[in-house]
């Protein structure tokens, strides 16, 4: 599946991030929250929109936005790139069709081998029992 570039439709919000950075963390808003509104997208088709809304229903907020936050890097620009990458990964993963399961059958030889192994195992266990005269 070709990757759909939705970067133009993503809105960004910055916030202070935790982690590395020392005093810089307390002053600079380097964390980025990226939001993508699926229903109002011009790039996606109606079929893709409905598929995304179905598959990502637990990741989409009540107002219909898909949010991701990135605070991995110390620069806002790098976090913005990372957030866009995360949204692209989520969308491409949700849009890839699931591979259908092909039902297989067990061969007769495999069934026979399995039954023979069970018989051998039962026989070894039976041989472990104490022998009582008159019980046969």
C-alpha cells in the first residue's frame, strides 16, 4: 500500500515536555501534540475514512481527532517530525488489509504418526504400573 501524506492536514500544538534538558525543560515548549481530523480530511476517500474510524475508534477522541504526542527529542522541530511519522505509521497500519487465513487440513500420515506416538506413550506409562498377580 502506498503511504498517504496527510502532513498538510495535521494541526500542531506545543507544550512543555519532561525528561532531558535541564532548566531548558522549564522554559521551552518542545513537546508537540499532533492532531488529525479524519472525517474532514480531503486526501482520504470515504471508504478509507470509514475504515480508519472503525479500526482506530479507541485511539480517536470524542471530537474525531487522532492525537499523538512526541517529546522524545530536545528540539521542537524534531518532535514535530516524529509526531508526523507516528501519525503516518498509525494510518498506514490501519489501512493495510488483513491477510486472509487459509484453512489447512492435517494429512493422514500426520494423524497416523500422532496416534502411534500416543499409543507408545500410553504403553510406557502402563509398563510403569506395579504388577499385581491375578489382575489381567
